[in-house]
C-alpha cells in the first residue's frame, strides 16, 4: 500500500497543475471582489479542522481505490459536460461549475488515499470545501438584494422603536437632517459571509444535534441584517447629533470590525441558548 500522505500530496499537486488556470481565476476573483473575499480562506479553514481532528479522522486509514470512484465520476460528469459543451452554461456559471468539479476531484483523491471510513470521519472539513465554489454573479446579486431588503426592514423597525420621524420609500429613508439609502454597497455582504462561516464553525465545535447546528447557521442571516441596521442607525445618530463627518468618515468605511463584535455577541448568545436546549431532559411519551 502506498503511503497515504504521500499519495494524497502527489494527487493534490497534480490537480493543482491540471487546474491551474481556473484556480488562478478563483484566487484573482477572491482578491479583486469583496463579495468573494472569503474564498481564499476556505481551504485554510478546512485544513485547520482536518489537523485539529486528525486523531479521530485518521484513526483507520486504508488504501481504497474504489472509494473515490463515485466522486471522480461526478467530477468527470460535471467538468466533462462543460468542456464538451453538452451543457451550455451561462458564462458566469463556468467558473462555479469548474471549481465544483475540482472539489469533487480532491474528495475523490482523499477517499482513495485514506479510505471510506476516513472520508466519513472528515465529512465536515470536506463539505466545507463546497464554500470554495463561487456563487454565480446573478445569484450573488439576489443574495445581496435579500440582505439589502432585510437590512432596510430592520432599520425601519429600529427607527420606529426610537420614534424617529421619517418618510420611507423602499430602501431610502428621509430623516431629520439627512436622507439615507441602504444601497447594495451597504448590504454588508462581506460581513454576512464572515458571520455565516463563523456560525458553521462554532456550530460544528460546540453543538451536537444537526437541528441545532442548522438553526445556528440559519440565524446568522437575520443577525447580519440586524447588525447592519444597528450600524446604519448609529451612523445616522452620530452624524446628525455629534458630527456630520461620521456619515462619510472612517466609522462608515472601516467600522466593520466594531459592529462585527455585536454580531458575534448575538451569535454567541444564540449558541449558548441552543446548547442549553440540547441538555434539556427529554420527556417520555
């Protein structure tokens, strides 16, 4: 049996050479477009969890060529249909389909090198690699639109809570002293991605049931919207009551870390409550 780590390393290097062009495009997209800035971190996070749980994952290594066949067949089907133009995918879907095929090839190489049991034990870090697949541009615009609408609704609720007189027209608010628009650039897509990934990670580490993990991951979306609304209301208050420079200053452009602490605080509270529910005794029927 070949040494599994050597075999998988050789497999990974070969795949990097084979798919160098689309992987280079993926890295360039992540570095040039803030909407996709999370992509380059996904392999690092996956590798970290693989190393963190290495004793459990690699406890029963077995060279098993047939274990990777389903993933390899799926990769060839996805990539082959695209290359042979059997499926005419829109241009902005081509990179997403190609990266999906690459991820399937990596999972196939992992399954061949380490066996089916190890592949099952490493399910979370392997599934995490699916986040490496970039969301096509039109779908990303729809996600941003949902965040934009949700942030507008949360902002409206906060203004009503504080009894601020206003006139609202969709995502635009006419307020005392200034008009505010929750533009697409203010949808907080970057923070939403970061919070969603953080939710997946802490759910995996601290929660046991699939239901609780799924619940925490879903909660990251409204939490991101609420935090963005808090940011908008805070900037309006500071800009109209303290200094107009707050509306266009550093807090507006670089205050993401500060308001991310609010998101994390809410997320940790939700995590604490979900952990409590997992330890509640189950009443017999």
